[in-house]
């Protein structure tokens, strides 16, 4: 993930990911057009909370709420896109890839990420991430209000995270330890828009 890539290839990859995410998450018929022993994770990934991720009171399960809005909503395809977005955003954050982040996260999340990236740079630190895989991704909440749909996804993933100084000194993490992390991310899109681009608007780590 730290390898140098051709800029033209990178732009193409970003475009493909953005299209794939919009396609899989598309709700074209959504509405009428009217552990103590674990290394500490990066604060920007675990502490960011730009919108409520608390469960909303409802007698319906999230999937039922979604299907009330759109009976044809394909949950499996949405989650496939959500898993792709999760890994892509994590890698972009670690790589300080603002171009990718601007396509996939909302302004408040982007601001928090920018501040954290600048803080690492000022401290002369480099964050390294080895993404092992996501063992679980499920919708835990859903909401539609004032023309905006929100879907909350809970992820359980395995990864290796290490923070190093310029001289390769490790200041956080263990390059030999795989840690299991649980994140709750909220994605949103404007339901009245003809272009349904799901953006990450909040993150919360357990």
C-alpha cells in the first residue's frame, strides 16, 4: 500500500471505485421524486463522530426499514459496495490520498482526516496499515429524513497498524500483531438527487 503507482492508473482506479460504490448503493427507486492488550488505533478512525451513530428507536429491523422505502433494495450488493468503500477509505487515509477521500467522505469527516494527517506529518510520523480482511459487514440502522437517507454499517476487520518515525522507530502498534477492530460507519446520500453517491459522514470505533 506504500508502493508508488502511475498517476493515470490511480485516477482510473478512483473513478472505478466511485462508480462501483454509486452503482451498488444506488436506490434508483428509493422514494417518489417528490480489549486492553490491543494496540491503540488511530484516533481519527476511532474517535470521529460527525453524526449520530446511536441506534434509532424503531420496532422494525434496519433491513425492514430499507425495504419499506424501496422493496427492491439489494442489501447484498449494497454491503459489497460498503466493504469496498471501507477498505478504500482506510487505505486512502493512511496514504494521505486526499483525491480519493474527497470522492468518498463528507466534508466533516474529510476535515478530521486532514487534521490527523497534518498532525502525523508535523510529528514526523508515518502510519502503516496492512489490511487482512473484513469478516463482517452488516447494516445496523437506517433512516430517511428531509430528503437524505442514512445507512449505518458495522464492520469487524483484521489488520496490522503501526506508526513509525522517519528513522523507522516504532512509536505505536506491533508489525507482527494482527488486531481485530470493530467500526461503525454511517453513509448518506440525497434521495432526491438523480445521482446517488453514498458518502461517509460519520465513523465510530469500539
